[in-house]
């Protein structure tokens, strides 16, 4: 996986896990390099995580 792709994937994974912990209405199950996601996802927060990864943000 290219470096930028790895950064975006990690940012998305981290954000989904953060949402799962914060809301308890989302279940995220990691399996290797994939995730199973069940529940409601805040797409705006997820998009911001991806943009932040591309822009070099936190």
C-alpha cells in the first residue's frame, strides 16, 4: 500500500474506532487489513479524518 493510502486507511480506521467508542451505536471489528462496520457512521467526521490525513493534519 502506498504511503498516502496507508495514512488515509489508518485515519479512517482510527476515526471509525473513535466513533464506535464514543457512541456505542457503532460496532467496528478489525480483521487484518479490513474492517466490518455495523451501525451509524458520522460521514462528516470520517471525511474530515481522510482530508486531514491527506493534508498532513492530526
